[in-house]
C-alpha cells in the first residue's frame, strides 16, 4: 500500500513538471532549469526511498512466512526444538528434571531438530512465560529467566485467573485447574514361555492416565497422576478386567527461585532414568517401554518422598529426593503381617535374577511398609549450549538397607532363619542426541545395580535356583532412529534398539547354594533386538509397530519374541 502511494505521487509530480515546461517554454528558460533540477533531485530521493521500502516489505513478508512455517511444523514434529509457552507442565515427572514439574517460564521441547542450531534457546528466552509449560516442552527446558522469592503473604494469594494456562487440552471451569491425559492401547502376537514358546494373539488396554494439575498461585502448584492399568479392576467373574487403579503422583511444588523449588511430601517418581520420568508413549518409539525400564529401573517407579530441585547454571540442573526405600519383598498384602513383619510360610522375592527390581517398589497405602529405611537419590540433567541437539542425565540411588522387617531364609528342611542387612546402590546415565539439520537421532543408556550383601537377598534363600542374584546387575542399550517427513507432514520414525542386560552376575551366596547351585542359571542374562516404526500425525499422537527378538542364556531359551502394534497419546 505504501509503495503504491509513493509511485502515484511520483507520477503526479513528473506529469506536472512536463506540463509546466510546455506552458512557458519561451519565457522561463532560466527558472525552468532550476525547477527541473530541483524536481529531478526530489524524484531521485523518492525512487531511493521506494526501493528501500520494497526491500523492507519483502524482508518482512519473508520473516512472517518463516515464523508461520515454524509454528506449523512445531505442531506436528515432536522432536524439533521449538519454544512453547502458556501450556502447563503436567505432573512433575516427565519433565526431565533438567526442569522438574511445575517449573514456570520453561520453554523447549525434547530434541533439537533440523534448522535449530542455537535458535531454540533464543526463542525460549523471547517467549518465556510466568506460567508453567507442557510436559513435552519441559523435557529439556532451561530455567525461568525471572527468578522470584516467595513471600509468605503469597501463600494466601487467591487462585490465578482462568486465562493462566495449566496442563490440559481445554480450559477448565475451575480457575487455576487443568486436566491432561495420556494412554496407550496395544495388540499383537507374543510367544508364551509358559506354553513352550507358543505364539498367542492378544489385546491390552494398557493404561489410561488422568493428569489433574492445580496452580494455587504463581509459586505453588499441585500435580497428580491417576492411572487405570490393563482395563482397571473388578470383583465379578464376568468383568473381564485384570488391572489396577493407582495414584502414581500427588505433591505440591513451592518455587522460591530458579535455583530452589521445594517438593512437598507426597507420592513422586524416583528421579533416575529418563524413561522412568518421561514414560508417556509419545516419548519412545517401541510399543513396549525400552527393556532397561522394565526391571533394572522398575518404571514406573514411584514412592512416598520429598525433596527439592533447581538450576545450577544454564543447561545444568539438579534434583535431590528422600524416599521410602525399595523393599526386597514381592508378595501381596496377605504376607504383610499386622505387626509390620513378613508372615511365616514363604514369600516372593522383591529383587530377583528373573525380575530384577520390578517387584521391589515400596507400598504407598495404609502404613504397610515393612521398613523405616529411607533412600536417597541425586540427579543431574544437562543440555549444554555448545552441543545443540544433545541432552542427558546421570543419577545415583542409595538405600542403606533393602531387607524388610522379618525377612527370612527358607532352608531345605523348612527352617526359617532371619536375613541380615543389604545396602543397594543404583547408578544410571543416559543421553539423547538429535543431529542438527538432519533427521538422525541417537539414544543410549547404562544402568548398574550393586548389593553390599547379596547373601541376604530373599531370592538367594528361597529354594529356587532360577531367580538367584549376584553381587551386581547391569544393562545397556543403544538406539538409532531417523525422522522422515511424509507429504502429509506426518513424522515417520523407523528405529532399531539393541539392549544387553544381566541380572545374574558372579558372587551369588545364600541358602540356595547349599541346595546344589554352583553357577548361574542364565535366566537373567538377556539380549533384545527391537526394530520398528513410529508414525506421528502430530506430537500428541503416535501409531507404532515393532518386532522384538529376545535371546537369553537359560537352558530353555527366552521363547518370548513378539510382534506388537499400538497407539499412544498425550495431551
């Protein structure tokens, strides 16, 4: 519009100059020369201004188009680094504790993608919002650029206005509250080791999870997770359900500044391993969770706990947590006596060479813990600015004693003798790297578990040789994936993951040795090959298909290959 007006003005001036020259050609030669020179100078200046405006307009249009394209791609590409603001962090767990839950002003999504370079962090600073952000966005988030101290008066502040977004897909009629959701449905065919490797088809309503979040004020946020697993629970024989309903998270975060946020006593995830914190189905590519998360790290691992977290420097964050210790007890509540001890007559191990730590979680209900022991976890998460597209974490968990009250060994003659103390230490480190300006992505993880006195583990004292445990357990995995953009803008991600783990290393001791065991059985020594594809119509929805080849060193072999398909979502 501006350019058109200037061109019209220039044309009018030019025509006026020609008319003046024709009207008084003979009487105003000297004056004409001066007027023409002045007019030509004005025309030259206007032409230069027009050219400048055209360049500026062209740049403005190009910039606007570029911004529009980035926003469009961000809505469909879960792995691109794009600043997000105004959405709410869901419930504190999946946020890489690079920025744990309810961290206000955080902006960035998990992986730096093509054309990101250092732009992601700059965008994050430009769009930083005082409100918390989405679970996915917080995965590699930095820190709130505007630290604030929490005055005591703010504890009584009224709820925020309805416009202040928390987590969830739609506004809530309750000011300050949002409800998000994630879930996954699976189907396919699996070998059944209990049926000599026979292939069996099946279906699993794996989970449906509600994520209620309430922002009390600018500094206090409540987060929770309510989960229905495997269809839920029922009492009648004709109700075809075989699952559970659980409270997996419930706590308050009180933020003092960027460097210190207090997490109240409640139920929280143990901050060890990326997948334990970020286990939504849109954040990993296989139908089932990666293998290291199914035993060495018993995902989803939650416990009664309290702690604090914050930023050390930009790109480096920490979390410290005190929690109820894991228990070497894997049986039901009928085996937990009213006196706080294990009931006599035999019980299942919580830590074993077949299940690793999968059954060792502490109970969260009805004061039925079998130990007063506390465990301690410290985690560092990092996303260095000098390596765009890279993020990782390292964590250590320590319990001085995982032996519950009344734990006992069962001798061959039925005699029961009390077991002594056994400390457990877990170390985990993982990394994710999306190569800038490409679709190539790498992930890797290592987990290590050490026992101070494995002779005091129930698995080594239960007359069952197949589940015995050594001095250590370990596992590692490596994954490669590539992101293809389909014509319909779907993100198509073929991947391959290699996993190696061993739950039965040397050094096994205990009553079972006196029953003839003099070597490992191999049932916990396993290798997994996962290959498949994940298709994202947008970052909130994924369709998956993958094949898993399982190899172990037991006498019978694993006989547990599987071909599975699934759908997962998070919003």
